[in-house]
């Protein structure tokens, strides 16, 4: 059993959030700069902390734990995110669009998400370490529920890697041991694990952080500056190359790319490891005010960093008491009887083509073996998995409510009977009508018992229809939303250098200024109602709404009604990549309620 001194814990928690604010404020003005920087202090010197999403969502998570208690789950987090934030950026925007259509985790981090390997989740790791100090396994379990909201790849491993190290840092301060613990939580073959190990080796060989940075970019660099592997490698480089707190966070930020994230992530870790090591000169410019981004809504947040630290300390007491078998708090000194904390690789517990609908007393998971996309006139299979998590037998009537003209082609039992701990799967296949009524639909699972009724909505998303031509071959294709390239067509084969043309009709439900982003690794044009609005050569694939390359997007006033979209693409590289994003031009949030016209002759 590990006992943690309350006084020592309070000091390290305060160091964590202070280091987070300092590092984020240092890096924020330089976010996205791909050059080597030469910072030795804030530049410019701020007059208070700068709002940063690195901290925003963690403040929300604390608010949700206060609301739901220590056993909160991914459903609580997703609903809280949707109610309290409207970030349009990258994986945040994809997750928000998915939440709006009831696509909850883990599918929300996978469906139509181009940024599953990015930094959005690693920067949220500290809250779980603070809530599970000295218990990296619990910290990783909590962090996983968070990461799958908006990630399906390296972003998940990045958050687990950081959460494991930060949790252990409350009782272990040896850097090599902490790195070993962090790496033990993620697969050896993951890009982040390889980047971290390579960074350590390269710095040992060169003793020069600039040369090590060059090697990181050569091996793990990515055109998206928020890619997790390169940025976590920079944070670790700052840690091993810096002689003190200030030099370490400056080296991390001086590597460029996602500088607010690297500075904030390393600053928080160092604040836990050695809170007294934060130089006094770093504190006055940021003050103690807790400043949130304007994208956070209806928040009841603490006014200062100190108040937030006290809130998380209180929540940690609750979490440890309720869920940790290894740790307890004490008014005496910290005592660690087992410092050899090894996790084993964290096991992902669900398919990314699934949604957790309910937890207790009846755990319900909807599994989509072929994904959420449906095609008019086709079929879509869904498997419902029920597990009785209560101490009593569950008996309920079961009913499936379908959209107009949809049919269930398989027999479904009318009742559900499960003993304690029992699991049952029901496989169903639904037939889709020939014409679309909506861009997205819902099937409702209704459970009823003793006059009480509970409904769960199963989301379904229409494919996009394109009349597509390559050379003399023409075919009407249905592709997953936002994706533009056929992968299984027997007629059309995408070959670099060949020009693809395509046309479709979309119904917009309101008058709106719309941002169209035609992303590809090649050359492309996009026309709306016959007017060309995008024309570019030799781009790289960068499907982002708020920071797309200038030549790959256009903002257009769209009237309510039907509009024709036409595009051409000539792709230069393998693998060919292309996508069309449709977003609100003001907020950059993805628009999720346009309707596809199923008759292209309209």
C-alpha cells in the first residue's frame, strides 16, 4: 500500500497546474511555428495567463466529476463536452459533430476523424494523474475514457503515456523510472513509444537538442503541427536536455510545432516532480487567475489556479477512496512500499465502430460491424450487447422503433432476461429505403419494465453520392461522408496523375455562410452551382476547417435549398488522399445536417 502525505500532495498538485499554465502561456504565441526558436523566457511577456484548451477541458472534467462522482464514464464526459464546449478545431470539431448526432465514444473518436493521432488528448492527461496519484493503472483507466472521445490512434497512447508518468511522479521522482513506467503503458510498436525511445537515444549520442530535434523531424515529423508523436518527443527532449524548469520548457517550446502543448505538458509534469523547481520569475506574469477560452459555455469554474488545485485535491480524496486499491492519503509522511510500478500495455476494451449507450444497471453497447454509414437501398447490420451489471435479474420488454420505410429483416426477441453478470448479444440487419429522407437517421431501442420506459437512439449516417468519372469510366458511387476516393469500386481505380471528376447535389437547410475545404495531396478545383471557388496545384492533404491552406478553401454565401457541387482532383502521391469538409464559415464547426439528393438528375 502506498500512503501519500496530504501536505506533499497539495504542493505537487499546485505545482502541476502552475507549471501547466506557465508552459502553455510560454508556448501559445508561437503555436504552429515550424522553425527552431530561441526563447529563454516569455516572449512577449504576458499580463496574465492566456486561455488554452490544454486546461479548459480538464476544468470541465473536474466540474463533471463533482456532478457525477468518481465513477463517471465516457457517456458523462461526452454529454458534458457537448453541453459546455464548442471547439471547432481538428479532432475536437469531429467529435462535436459526432456528439450532435448521438455518435458517442468510442466511435466518436473514430468516425470521420482525420486527427486521431494528434495532441488533443495527451494535453488532458494531468487531471487523471491528479485524481489517481501513485496509481498509474487507475490514471490510465480514467484517461482512456477521456481519450476515446476524440481519438482512435496515437492520441490515445499519448494520453496514457503521460497519465502514467504523471501519476507515478507523485511518489517517484526519478526521470528514468518515470519514463519506464510511461512506456510500459503503451505498445512498444506505437509511434509514440518509438519516438520517445529514439529521442532518448539520439540525445545520449549527440548531447545536442537541436541535432536531436532534426532527427525527430526526419523520422517522426508530420505536416500537421499537432501530431502527437513529434510533439511528445519534443517534450521529452526538453525534459532530458534542460538543466532546470525554465530551460526544459524553453527547449521543448523552441523545437516548434504545437508549442503551447509541449510547454504545458512538460511544465505540468515538472511541476509534479519538483514544485520547488519552478523559478519565481515565471510566476508573476501569469498571475493566479484561471482563464478559460470563450469556447467554454455555462461553466461554474474556480476563479483562480489555487482554487482549481483545491477542487482537484478534494476530488482526488474521493476518487482514491472509491476506486484505488493501492493508495491512501495520510496526514503523515509519504511512504511507498512498492515503487516498482509496472502496468503492462493498457488493453483497449471495445471496437471503435461501437457506442456505449448505458452503463448500469444494464450495460448496453451498440456494435456496427460495417460502420455507421448506410446506402439507400442497402442494408446495415447492428449488434446489441447487453450485460447485467446489477445484483438482480433484469426482465424487460424490448422493441425497435424504425425510421419511416426502414425494415428489420431479422427476428428480434420481444423480451430480455438476464441474470447477474450475464451477457447477451442480439444481431440485427436493417433494410434501408431507396430514397433518403434525412442525411442521418436514428433507430430507437426501447426497453420497458413495470410501466417505465427507457429509449436509446442508435445513429446512422448516410453515405455521400457522387457521379464520378475517371478517363472514360463513369459510375455513381456512395462514399463515407467527407471522403472522396473510391476504395472498392470495380470500375474506377484511383491512379496518381489521373484526373477524377465528380458531381453531386446537397440540400442546405438554411441560409448560411459556408466554408468548403477541398483537401487532397495533389491538385484540385471545386465549383458550387457552376461557379469555381477553389483552384490549386500541388497541395498536401490537410483536412482542417479552421487552419486549412488558403488555396484549398473558400467561404461562400449559400441559400436554403438544393446546390450542385462539382470537383476535380489530380492526385500526385501514394497513398492518394482527398476529402471535402463543409463547415460554418464563422465558427468553423462542421455542418452536420445537410441532406444528400439521391436523384442526381434533379
